[in-house]
């Protein structure tokens, strides 16, 4: 003699959990997608102190010394 009738509270809770799971999955997919785009487009850039600069291997000065030194 099992319980086959589902209470309305359980149905509402399950639909809420499914909705929250879909929102979480969408957020994860969006974060992953933005990360992949950022990595693929900015492979030669380095983020440092909220400014971007080219990596040292792409320096315009062949000696590697700064102009002001």
C-alpha cells in the first residue's frame, strides 16, 4: 500500500527546483562561453591592475629595455 498521490506542495516545490536548476545551468553556460571567448581572443594580452598590455614576447623594442631607462 504505497503512496501514489502527490501533494500539491511537492509538485510546486519540484517545479521551483527545476526552474532554479535551469537558471543555474544557463548562468554556468554563459560564464563558460564568455570565458572561452575571452581566452580565445586575448591570448597575447595580460591583465594586470585593470590595464591590458602586450605580453613581453610581442614587445616593439627588440632589446627588451624600456625607452626611459
